[in-house]
C-alpha cells in the first residue's frame, strides 16, 4: 500500500502546486489505511460518510497475511464507516477506537483524520 500512499501524496502536492490557493484546504487531507483481518472473504469494501455509503466505490485488497487493506485520501474530519463483506455482511471495524450506534441496531466505526 506504500505506493498508493506515495502516489496520493504526490498528486496532492502536484495538484496544489498547479492550483495554488485553491488547494489550501487540501493540505489537511491525509491518507488513512482501512484494514480488516478477514481471511475467508471473497470481497471487502469500506463504506461510510466519506463515500456516501456506496458499496463498490472503495474496495480493499487482500494482502499475503489475509488482511484486507485500502489507502484512502480523506480531508480532515470525523467519518463514520463500516466494512461490507461479500456484498451483504455489514460489520464495524473490530480495530476501531470509537463506535457509535447506526440507528439500525448496529454500530458504525469512527475515524478522525487530522
């Protein structure tokens, strides 16, 4: 995932160089790595307030140890999210530091990007 993180940082830097002051707020964006240890899944997506809860937009890729990962460039802020396993099983992040009720009897995980 290092290549993705480096590419996102490079694009942010180059974009701000080209667009100047229009990118002032973009400097607060950071790459956040979402991880889910779930070796038996066929597919995993992260959905949340940062991508309108749309399944299919932000896939995770399985690494050699069986952990699913995705690097996502996010502006500074607090985001609710969940993982969607194999297209139908919605689960909170077991490693999240914070969770909140989602209004449907489950929990959303929270991530703070500073």
